[in-house]
C-alpha cells in the first residue's frame, strides 16, 4: 500500500456524510435542549427559594463532576433496564447530551443573567411586569447577547464530543471514518480526512465566535 489514495475518501463520502448528519443532529439537539434546560437551571439557581437553588446546584455539580462517556453508558444500558424496554442508541445519546450540556449551559446563562444590572429588573417590575415577564422580556435577551460567544464555544466542544457515541454503537462521523479505515486498510487517508473536516468546522465556528467578541472588546 503506497501513496495517499484520495479515491477511498471519494468512494466513502456518502457513508461519511451519513455519519456527519448524526454528529450534526446530536449537536443541534444537545445545544437546543441544553440551552432550554440550562435556562431553567440558571433561573432556579438565582431563585430566592433555597430548595430550588440547592436542587439546581446539586444537578449542575453532579453532571459537571461526571465524564460524558459515563452518562452515555448510563442512559444506554441502565435506563432500558429501568423502563423495561430499549431506548435506542440515538435517543440515549440525545438525552445524555441534553442533560450533560444543560449543566454547562446553565452556568453560562446564570453568569449572563448576573451580568445584567439589577436596576433593569427592578425597573421592569416597577412598570407592571411580573418577575417572570421581566426575566423573559428584559433580562434574558440582554444576557443571551452577552453570552452568545461563550455558548458558541461550548457548542464547538459538544460537536467534538459527539465522537464519543461510538461506545453505544452509534455511527457518527468519527465512527464511520474508523469503520471505513479498518475495512479498506486506509487508516492514514481516513483519519487525515476526519482531522481536516473537524478542523475546518471548528475553526470556522471559532472565527464566528471571534467576530462576535470583537464588537464587545472594541
């Protein structure tokens, strides 16, 4: 086996694209669900009710103390035992990513909410808004604008972490590249191509983050 064989990559592109779609769907679902649940956790952590604050803090601490690969294993192998029926690899991965990422997004969102001056919340309440209306219409829009770069950075990390789903037999982009590399005996070609793809996607996203940060720094 000599030389770099581009042909093996070209022939595997449909298969690789199927894997990339899985990676992108997992990332999209994880980010969307993680942000929604993370927003709830952030509001709970900032709540004056101690029970809500403690419960949210315990959730965040627990999931941030566990490796993602363990969460994937847990939902794939243990949840079906509790439910008495299989959950499926993709559903298990989506649930695991949402619950795991919510802990990180929750802290990001909490910091964003805390960065908004309290006077704006008080002014919104003085105008007749309820506490939840003031959060939804005044505080959260400003907080999300401020924390968008950090949230995008966390999304990039999550896209890279989708490569861990091989442990539950889900065929993401990296898993498919490994399968093709082993099947065709072209490890260098496939892993080089996978590295380039990950670099291009993550570097492009990093440039987007940098462009969003620039106005705030200027």
